[in-house]
C-alpha cells in the first residue's frame, strides 16, 4: 500500500470514525494528555446530558452557556456526517446569540477566497440554491448541505456574520507531501508556518494514526514518513484555522463560535491551543461523544474538553455520503473520477480511478458542484445510473444508496 493512500485513509478515519464508541476510539477518549489538572481523571458520560470537566459531573445546559459568557472563543466539535452533532452546534449558537448578540460563526469548510459569498448569505441576499452554487458548497466541502441547513438558516435569519477559516485544500496537500518550505511565497502569505513541536498533540495524532490499522509491510521508515506527512497536514489545518479565527476576531470584535471537526479540538490541543498561545484570550470547547446502543455511558478523560455532550448513536446518517471524488482536466469537458472510493455508498459500486463521466441518469455534467447538487437530491435506497468511459469502452454503473449495515444487525 502506498504512503499516499495510507495518509488518505488515516485522515478519513480521523474524520468519520472518531468518537463512535468503537474499541479503538474508546482508547482515544481516555488518553492522559491535555489539561494537567484533569488528565489523570475520568468521568462517565450518558446520552442527552452535558458534563463539565471542571466539576467532573453533569450540569444543566444553561449553566454551560452562562459559563461561556466571558470567553472570546467557543469551539464546538463535530463528526461531519452526524446530524445530532450539528443539532448540538445549532443549540449552542442559538443560546449564545440569545445571551449576547455580539457573536459570529467561524467555519472550517470554507477557504478565505469565499468570504464574500458568506457575507452575502449573512446579509440575507442569497437564496439557499444560489448560496450552494456561489459558495461551491460541494466542491469546498463534499458533505450534504442538509447536515448544516438549520445552522445556516438561523445565521441568515438573524444576520449573524460568518467567517471562512480555511485555505484551498491543495496547499495543505503540498505541506503534507513536501513541507511548508515547498510553498510558493504567495502561498506562504496565506498560511503561517505550522508549529510541529507540540509533543502531546503529536502523541495524540500518532494514537489516531496507529488506530487506523496498517498492513504488516508498512513499517519502519515508510510508516514514519506517512505519519510525518499526516502530522504536517493536521498541524497546518490547525494553524491556519487558528490564524484566521484570530484575524476574524480582530475584524469583527465579537465572540467567535468555531465549528470544526472534533479532531481539530480534542484535548484542547488543536485550533484552540494555537489561538490561545497567540492571544491568551479565554475560550471553552464542547465535544460530543456518541453513546453506542446498549450502553448506558462511555468513560472519557476529563481533559478531553471543557464540556462533553453525550449523544445517542444514530442508526444511519441522515443523508447518504457518496464517496466519489471528481477532477477537471484542461481541454476535457467531462468530469473524471479522481480515485477509487474508500468511503460512502460508492464503495460497493464498480467505480475506478480515471473513469470518464459521460452522463448521470442521462444528464450531462461538466461542473463538479452541479453534479453534486444533483446527487444530493437522492436519499437512502434510491438508485442513480452512471454512464462511464473506461479503457475506451462505454460502461454503465448503477449506484445504489444502500444504508450501511450496523454491527450486530
């Protein structure tokens, strides 16, 4: 297995499987890292309840919101395909806005080049459809808009400012492969050099990396190279989002509510740590932990976050994840499948890297966002017919939106 694929799988596992109650993730929840006061202490978390690390017990939701009043930054983690976690984000945004309207929301999913579109949404200029088109939602993010719709509608209704916190993905990829020094001078202006010296953060990411499971031949220098690339990428993501969160805080002069993947926030060692090191402004972090069916609680380290919110395991994601990545090439109108799908419903279908897309349900698409908008209309148990060109032959592939099987089902 190539190092490139190892890194891709590790990142995907980090994004999707994290905090879903599996054995490997359970270990990640009780690491002895982070806050010195709490890293040797644990607490049991049950579904539907909020727990305070400081008190080591459950607390009322409104008490958590009140304790956030004097914090300049509020970080709320997510697993991108968990509607329950986005509901938690919505409730926190709504409550903080009701407590003090001097807030804005920072978003992991958008590079800074799309700030003008976010401004138009906050000013209620764009419709839902226009926003998805102009923001290139399904190019920039790749997850169903429905997961986030309730948050975005609330922001629009109350004209809450939104702030892009990221940079184009290809810059992070370049850092993963070659390091920050390989960036052009223009690219270096977009992203500060990431600090790779955080030993506890490195230990945390290495634990994630090892939990992914790698083939026996992937040992020694190959494994080390794969990890170093992954760690550079993760640190670069944390560094750049911290940088733009601080820039936005100075510009807006309001409380920042940052929505980002939990892997960027756990143990207060990611974006949150880097912002604090540069500003020393007070903050709070909320992390959701899934309580698997059949379990009353999950044990977590009290250093995991300032607040831990237990949520029930979702039977299946609210919206299917396709798992297909597309590329555009110069002088070719057709889209091309960038790589073999390794997640999502497409893994069970006959797609291969390099397949040229001729049509979908008889419709032609030359724009990735427009194709993804079309595919977002389908739900579980639906079917879509792809017409592909492979090895100079036209083939048909039926993509079935088959719900994932659950363990024990």
